[in-house]
């Protein structure tokens, strides 16, 4: 076990009653119930200084408050694994260790401000240290999931021109196999129990590294991180974020959507390779001075998740819709979540049935949020607002969000269109800068004064936004426009359906029709397949508008997914249309 994992806080954690006093530097503010949504949106303002660095201007400020006794005794970071090991750091320890790693990046690896660093690590403490060390040195962090294949790693190293990679023993052989083809890569750090030829051994280096390091003074608009998109359509794109777009912009998430205070313990289950982890496991909670909780799980296990929620004083929980679906299918009767106060979901729309089951089993609502790798929170259900099941909520205060037609005109309530964010005359904080080395794709996102998200939706009379589908996923059949999500939402209510993906399929009369690829629950696999298809089709007709039912149904063993777990509908659609 790495030496960093043996660093423990000596004092047992005591969770105080919620406190509401915290510093307001750089837009940090006290959460509250936003019963008056209009006032919240109208009064919102973030000051953007010329120079900003999250490590120096936020994390180190919390260290000062911690030393002065002006912050609750929560750790800043709390990590556990399945073997009973724990790591608990205050902001002071986080600063101490991250300064050591910052010196390793500059002195051992020879990195300079602006150099790019790929970090492929699971949910272990070193991942968080690497994030903060990159901030301190002004190097550009590029996260990657440990599920990346050798081909994926080669693509990312070559595309990003990264000079350094930090990874573990499991991924290192794949890096060594492709390193000769990556001319920019000149330093490698491994988190491992053993040394590895050609690599810097991070544990050994940390023992001897100095903690004397001065945080780089970065301009707010300097590049801070690059995230590869999930690649649901085409090759993953490099999305660039500055020190202010995420470092400041994600205070919107922490303050308004997650409703965090310094006494909260926030657990987000997202994989370390995705922007959602930056959202809810780094910037949003630490902006608010909350504790980041992490449980290292090699794979998603509903029982382990439920046990953790019951055992630890987690107050805010964030997970993907698929995870909530798996949890409500489990036996939850023996678990009591005494500390849990707030549950949120993002990544994909969540099914109404899942939210209802979660509420019936926990007494808590799931507050859905909507955003992208390219943005901070776009829409959300905020504390104090009425939740309309199935809705993404209302626009966050960071953006002027509209529904647009193909010419960039704003559509009235009830009409379907493209979801867009106003970027002219003033580009909003919280939006990415551009797709790195891809000006054509960057230009394609602009329509008039708006950035086009690529998602379709509509706004109702009360100002709530409703997701329909990715623009390229819309099915047009006999004059009707059908979003896959609404059909999948109906399908998941049938007891035979474990998972489904809905795409368009060619039809000689209607042009295209709805086709459902369905993974069956195990106890239905022996049923008469033809009769089961008819039963499912009839169920959908009764659950949603009849014209939306899947005229074609195919049972499959599994669905193609991206590394982040999103269904590759484009792959299924391509196979259907190649049959012509």
C-alpha cells in the first residue's frame, strides 16, 4: 500500500451542527433554500480577478481558516476502501502533501507552467494530490479513466502532446507499450508498491520532496485542465477549461445545486476520468469548505454503496441515474441513512420511476442537474424549488439559457428546440474556451449569439426545462419527432426490462421507426420471446403516447457503452441503417 494511504488524521471526526459562516472570497457564499428563484438568479454575481488560482486563492484560504479555528472539524478529504483503511486530511495536510508533489512535478519531471500532465488513477488519494499539485504549478491537468485501453491512451497522449503521465502499476505497461510513439512524453510517475524501470516512484519521491513551494500566480483565463469528451459520437474531443471557468464557475454548483456548507460531507461516485469528478469531488465542495468523501470501489456494488451511506456521516450524495436505478432494485430495508440530507443526479436524465422508488425508500428527493463537459451546471433543481418529476429544473444563475430554432431565434414555452446559452455580447463564466486543435468543431457550436449544447428540449410555462434527446438521436417517424429517453423511460417500468436503448431504424413506409434494444432481467430470459415483445410494446403504448412505442424490438445480452457508461446509441443506429 502506498505511503500516502497511511497518512491519517489523529483526531476522530466530529460533525457539528451546520454552520453558515464562511468566507465569501471569489464568489463563495452561504447556501440557502432558494424559494425565491427569481431573486437568486437576478442577484447572482461572480467577481473575476485578473489573477486566480484555486489552490492558492481557495484551498490555502481554507487552511488559514482551519488554523484559526473558524472552520468545523470536518476533514477536507476523507477516503476509505473495502479493506478498512482510511485517510483523513485537513486542508493543512492537503496543502502540505500537494506542495511536495508540486515540487516533484517541477524538479524531478522538469515541468513548466502550461505543460500538460495526463493523470490516469483510480479513486485513491494520490489522484486528488495530483489535481492540486497541477494547480499549484500551473501545469494543465488531463484526467483519464483507468478503463482506457492501450489504443485510448495512445490517442490521448498524442492528441494532447502531454509531457508527463501519472498512473498506477495496472496501467503502466500500456503506457510503456505506446510511449515510443509519443514524442512529447518525457516523464512518467507511477503510484506503486514497487519501483518500475523508466518511471519515477511517487511514494519514494514524496518521502524526500520538500514541502516548500510557492503557488504559481496564474491569470484567470490561463488553461487549467483539458477533459476528453465521452465520445458518444465520433472521436473524443479535447475540451479546454481555464482557472476561472471551473475554478470559479463551479462555485455555482456547490452553492446553489449541492447546497453545501463547511460541515457537510459530500460523496460523489463518478469515475476520476470525467469532468463530473471535477464538478463534485474537487471544486464545488472545496469552494464551500465541505469535506470530499471518496470510497475506492473497483466496480459499482450496490450493497457497498448502501453500507457506506449507512455507516459514514455523508450528508450530500451524488450519483448517476444508472446507479440510483441499481440501488432501488436492491433490498434497502435494513439500511438507515441517518446523516443523508440531499441527493443529486447528473450525467443523463433520470427515470420518474427511479425517483419515486428512491423517495419511498429514503424519504428524500433526487435533485436532478444538467450540464456538460463543456460547462458548469446549466439547469438544476434547487433546494426550496418545487420539483417537477422528469424536469431538469430551471436555468442556473451562471447562464442565460434558452430554447432556440434553427436560426437562433428564441422559441416560446412548449415548443421543442435546441438548448442554447447566450455567449454574446459577454461570454459567461463556466463555459469552456474551445475544443483544442479543432476550430471547425468549435465554430459549429455557435449560432448567432448562442452556444448550442447539442441537446434538444423545451421550456414549460413555469420556466422548467425538459430534456428530449441529443440532437442527432431524435427519431422522425411519420411526421412525429420522438426522443429516445421518453421511450426508454416507459420501457424501464416493465418488469422484464433491465436496460434499454432506443434508436431509429429504417422503414419503407414511415421512413424510420422506433427500435428498442433490450437487456432482459434474468428471470424473463426463458419466457416466450415473441409474446414478451408484444407485451412490452403494449405496455409502452399505455404508458406514453401510442405513436412512441417501439415497432421493432431486439433482445440483446448487453448494450454498447462508452468508458463512462453512456450508451452508444450512434453505434446501434449505424448498424440499423447499414442494413439498407
